[in-house]
């Protein structure tokens, strides 16, 4: 959506989680990693 490498977004999120909230952020990250697909679906018009 924002044309940024997903690895960078994940690293920033992980760093912010470790320095602020801790456990709830890590749990949310694991749930999102399971639920969100790796690649977008191919949609044919």
C-alpha cells in the first residue's frame, strides 16, 4: 500500500514494540503474520 519494503516495516514495528509496549505488540505481530497472506491475490477483471 505504501510502496515500502515489508522487511523494513516489520523491523520498525518490532523495534517500537520492544522499546514500548512489549508483549501485546509481539502477540499482535504473530497473529498478523499468520493471518495476512504473503502475496496479494491475483484478481482477474
